[in-house]
């Protein structure tokens, strides 16, 4: 609404000279409708708004700009005390009762008109663009699609022939016996009869006790027996059934003990064993090996005694996995197996005396089940490649596998397996006991891999015990210090004290850190002090003790020391001070613990409103906070920009950037840009300030951070561990052929989890290579086929939340404007949010969910505005962020930082450790 105000008569009618204009008023009657529209569209930026006011267009800019009044595109209005005015006002005129925050004053033809901008109708400028004559064309790529991602495939298991020509083929009887002992169906030999219905039924029952994938409970006793029996008869048992002895296992054991069939079977076995022992006694080892019975499975508590007669064997390869509990065993008791073990050991020693190394290893690995002993035996006799194949094929400890491939001189495979499994340390420890030169070489490769991934602190830690390897460590120290943050502070202390010229070279950086009294760098000074206290005595260390003490005491006095151990650190450094002056002058230190903002619910909730007028000049597609407090903006096709907290630009990276994937070390970032069906990936080196294109890859989802070494992504129904250090696109590990697409991947140093469609959540541990630890179905309310997954969030250790909505299938409901009928928010492994109470109407406004280990964030659509509601895991509301306008904000949430920003360039940075709120500087 507007009112003519006779009482408000500004002495000056218009602005003159140069002003900071926040809005312009354009008169179509004076300029013409077409010219007025052309001028508005020419200056259009995201965040601007146009209102119909006084027969013209009031254009409210996204940010103030300096203009010369005589050359402005329209009548300029400045903002003073929340009021837009087309004329300069005196202090008395500004106090007029008609002027309030959000009002606009126009002085037209000698009359003063006051409007409430929020009440004026908005003009949709998109209707001014006539695109009816445009023709839409589907984009076509100019190049070939990216090739399939190669993966580090496991080596095939060593075959019987791989152990040399001295190992004969097993006899027909041995083939049948081995097949039945392993729970497999023996193939039908030429001319042999097909198994009858009884044999097929027996095999059907025998499969029901196979080991399962995923979690589950053991089904023992009659209830479990009946459940498995019913599932077997219906053919409904799939991977994931209950574990335990199968019904057939119990039935066969009873038959062996209580029927004539059992007596007949025992007689046939006795004859078989008698012939086998005769072969050993006669020294006919080749024929004995053809009839030998492996001993590796006889102690399985769920194994049953075999009933079958000899027949052909299905395959001649060594088993790479532990034989199933449902397989049958030869039987005969501990005395028989002890006697067989003695014969096998004698055969092994004879083969070793005769120099038949491969045959001796076969006896150890296949017949005695002593795989690690076989690997060690092959290594002693120089069969390094066969030892490595056996270790990897039989899934021994990853550190042992890496050690064997390194000794076999296949360094590339050794490093790839070590990176996939994280077994560098174990492999180095195993090599140091027997092969110190190789251990030193592998240690240096380990450090180089860490440094290449940006983990400079661990790279230095790996090479530091070896004095002659400290020369390359100096370069890593310098790059780690340049990365900033707590890790940079720790390396700075090492750099300044470990080298004779360290204090001279790094002195300026040390003084900058210790003299800076900014609260946000208090944690860096504390870490610097901790690292200094742990360094061995030296002249450089002694020179740094007093300045470090003063900086820590200053932080403590200012209330910036939020560390429970700062008092003990100060006392440790005081003991190392060169004289007693500082100890004498220092007052007593009272115990003072400064709890972090997130550790108490007594503090008031943070409420922040991001105004529409705070929009910037660039579209923010993604934002990352680095450890040293700098920010990296993804500006789309305009590239990526590295800025300081005060807004000053540090570097610009000329690669397309719509999404950012930062390394946890803060020194490098992956930039992603969509190109039709693929994503173009680029690498940003924030220390050297260089960027380079990497690869094109088909991606569905990805982890939002990586460790600099590997990156977890999904492509359609496949999840991959991508080698982030490779020059091309390759994977070190993958899960192919999932039931549906994989979404919401989250990974850290120990776990990785993702959601498959709306059906399941998978969680892996990463300590010894990705190992599936949990596979859980999502709650039925979201796995309903009528529900469509709207938003998912998952943390690395597996907690997940899924927001789903049911859309109408009835055309009449669509015609009524019903976007969805109901929504559902469901949890896997629910958390306790005791003060969270949601109604059905709340679910109508809930549009997004975000999880971290410590926090839960909800994105709400409130109509004219968007709101972010932050809750801690005890259920206390800690912050509410409101974004004015209808532009949906984007979110990046970790345990320590909440970033919320939108395409208009507005953003908020909330430090979740201290509760400090900052507005993102305009790039």
C-alpha cells in the first residue's frame, strides 16, 4: 500500500553525484515498456527482486552498488536505517513516523509517497522472455563415452598343476570323496548313472546350512530345524538364511549311527583308508597323493560324516575360502586323522629332501591345511610368486600378502593391495624381521604414498625413525605446514626444532602463529605447544619455549583455551624454560575448563536470519571450509575460488566446479562438473595453487570427502573404491550388481556405508580392506513400493535416515493439485532425539535431512522462507537458520562445521565447536 505524506517534504528531491544505490525505480511511461524491461534484464543477477510500485518498476538489487546518479539506469534509492529513499533525508526527516524498516520513499512530481515493499506485488521477469520459437535439442557428447573402470582383480587360486608336474591328478575315488567333503555336487562321469531322487533330495537338504552373508542369529533346536526344513521344501532359502547344522546333517548322522547303511558306509571307508595307508607304506607317494584326504576341515563342529560313494571330482583348484560348515567329512575320529597327518608330514619331509619343493608345498597347503607354513616354505626356497599367489588366493592376512608380492618383485600389486587394505604397517613390520633392505624400501614407498595423498603428518611419521630418510621428509613438512590447521601447527613445531636451520627458515611462520591473538587459531597454538613439548631437547626448542608459553597464557586469560589439558601442558613447558624468571612471575593456575558450546544445553539457542538483500554477485554451487579457516567456493563454469575469511581472494582455479570433494587433510580438492551422462573430474592442489583435468566418469553418488588416497563412489548399481592417485580412472575394489542404485555414500578412516535404493543399508569396515559387517533392511514404511525416496543421509558407521513420500497415482488427485499423499521419515538404528516431536503437518514441510555423528539437521519449507533446524543427539534444539526467499539452501554438515548457502551467494558458517556464527564473505 502507499500513502501521500504531506507532512513529509524532503528539502532535496533527488540524489546527486555518486551514491551507494540499493534499488532503482524505472518509469515505463517515460522510458517505454520495452526499454524499461531491457534495462532491468541487462543488470539482472540472482537475488534481485522487482515490484510494481507507483505505476513503475522498483528493482531491489541483490547487493548495493556505487553509481553516478546522472548515468543510473533509473531513479536511484539508497538504504538508510532500513528505509529505501529516492532523496537524501536529514536526521529530522528520517524520524518521520511514516518511515519504518522495510519501507520505500519515492519523491515524484513534488509529492512524497511511502510504500511497504513487502506488500507490493512482485513482477515475474521470466514472463518477459519469449522462448516460444526456441527448439529444444538433446545434448550430444562430442567424444566417446568413458571406458569401463578397471578394477584390481584377485589372482586366480593356484591350481593343482601350478605346484608342478610331480603332483598327480586325484583318482576317481579321491575326486568323489573331496567333492562330497566340500559339500559340492560331484559331476557325472562318462558312462555313469545320474543320481537318483534320494541323492538329489539329500543334496537339497545339505545346502541349507551354508554360511550366510550379512548378519543373523544361529537357528538351533527344533524351531530352527523346522524353519529350515520348510524353507528347503519350498525352495525359499536365499543367501542370508539362518546358520547352523542343516536338517540333512542331523539325519545323516543318525543314519550313520543306527542303520545298516551306516555300517556299510563305514566298511567302504575302512577299505579306502587301508589302501591309502598301504600306498604310503610302500613308498608309492604319487598314487597316495591321488587318494589323499585333505585334513583342513575335520574340526568343523557342524560338518557331517559323508555317506556317498566315490565318483569324479568337479574341479582341481585349491579352495580360496574356508570350506562350508554344511560340507561332509570323512569321519573316523581323531586317531585316524592323527595317523594321516603323520603320513602327510613324512611325505612332506621326503619331498623336501628330494628337492621337490612344489610337491612339498602342495602337501602343506592342500592336505595338511597349513597354508601359512606353505607360504613360508615356498619363500625359503625362492618360489616367491607362487607363495604370493597362495597367500592372496587363500585370503591370508593382508600384511602377509603385501609382503609376499613385494618379495616377488611385483611392487605395483603389493602397493595396490596395501592401499586397498591399509596393511602397509603390518607388511613393513613383517619384512623388518627378515628382510631389512626390503622393509626400508617399502617404508619409503608407504611414506611417498601418504605424501601423495596429502597426509604429510603420517608420511613424516613413517620415515622419521630412519635417519637417512629425513631429507625427503623436509619437503613434506613444508607442504604440511602450508596446508594449515592443527596438522600444520604440529608439523611447524617439528620443522623448527628438528633441523639446525629450522628456526631460521620457519621463524616467520612461528612468530605469525604465536603473535596472532585470533580466537579461532587458539587450537593451532595449543597443538603447536603439545608438539614442542614432545620434541627432544635442542637449542631451537629451548628458544621457542618462552614465546609458546606466553601465547598459551594469553589464550587462557582471554578464555580461548577450550582444552582440559592446557594447564598440564603449561606446567610441562615451564619445566623446560631456560630460567626460573617466568615460573617466579607466574600466578597460580586455577583449574579452569571451558566447555565447548555443544557440550551444554544451558546456553540459548542460536537464531540467524539470512536476508534476501545479502545475496552476492556469484552463484555458489558448493562451499568447503579448510583447516586453516580459508574457504573454497565452487562457482560452476566460472571455476573455483579460494578466499580468506575476510573475503580476499587467494587463488582462482580455472576448471568447471559444481561440486567439491575435499581431502580430509585440507591440501587438495576434487572438482566435479556434469557433462551430459558423465561427470568431468578435476584436481585442485591448494598448496601449490594448481589445477588440472583428471578423468570423465559415470557417477550416481559419491562420498563428500576422501582421504587423498582412495575415494568411494557409485555408478548405477555398483560401488567402487576409486584410486585417487592414479593418472587414469581405475578402482582398487568394487561391489558389482547390487539390486538397485547406491545412494548417500559416507566414508571415513574406519567405515563406509551406503543405501541401496529404498531397500537396504550396507556397512563395511576398512581396517584390513573393505569387509561387509552389516546389511540391514530399511523399515517397511519407506520400502513400500508406493513410496519414492526423496532424501537420504547416512554416516560412515551405518546410521541412516531416509525421507520418503507417496505420490498420487489417481489422475483425479493430481488434478486437485495433491503433490503427495503422505511422507515418512524412517531410521536404521534409530537415535534418541527426546525433544523432537513431529506432527503430520510438519512432514509436509520437511524437505531434507542431514546426519553427522553429533548432529541432526532438518530442512523445512515454510512457504516464503526456508529454515534449517539443528538438533544435537540429546534432542536439544541448538540453532535455527532462516533463509528469506524461495531459493532452497544447500548444506554441508560435519561434526565441527555447518555450512548453509544458496545459489544467490548468501551463506552462513556455524562453528559447531564454539557456536560462533559467520556470514560467508562475498566472493
